[in-house]
């Protein structure tokens, strides 16, 4: 599917021109091909206005299976407000990268949901097992554009 899409795009003169012009504006870019974690809930669009938090982790090489095993349990502690939106790991590009996307009504809801997880027996144990696997972590808060289906 990826190969077919690339073939079609590369034969489109508008796309070719766009990629040439875009290069003059970019300082860097990174590509990742991501797969969804099997234990993560099915992706479902949300109602109303929401914010999204993307938490990205760069793991130590060789720790992806251990990460997945721990998060297969940990995800159960994060179901209170249906905030789990998507969970992916890199297959191509920068390897050993994990992205968790959480959906919240607002920043206060995020704060309350995260505090609730810490009050759940077992959450601290999951965190204790996964933190040593992390080399680097970034978090970003995003708001959907008006035309986004993820409102």
C-alpha cells in the first residue's frame, strides 16, 4: 500500500513541485512508520471539543517487548475517563519509539485523570517497571483544527 501510494504521488506534477518547494522551508524532518499496540483500545473519534496529549518515548534498544508487557497491564489504570486515544510503536525510521495519545476535555481533566491513576493500586508499580526502559521522553498538548474529525 505504501509503495503504491508513493508511485502515484511521484507521478503527480503538483506533488513533485510541492516537495521541491517544501525543501527550501524545512530545517529537518523525520519519518516513522508506526504500528498500533494490540492491547490499546480501538481508535474511536470523540465528541465535543477536546485536547490531545502526545507522549513520545525513546526506549533503550531491546526493551520494546518488556514495555508492551507492562503497558498491557498499565492501560487498565487509564480507562476512567476514556482518555486512551491511540498507542503506536515505530517499525521503520527511528526505532524503539513509542507514542501514546491521550484525549482530555481540557487541562483540568488531564490533571484530574492523571492524579486518579496515581491513586489506583498497581499504577505506581507499572511506572516503576517502565521508567527504567526510557532514554528520552517528550510530551505535547495539541488542539484539533476546525476541520479535524478528532474534535
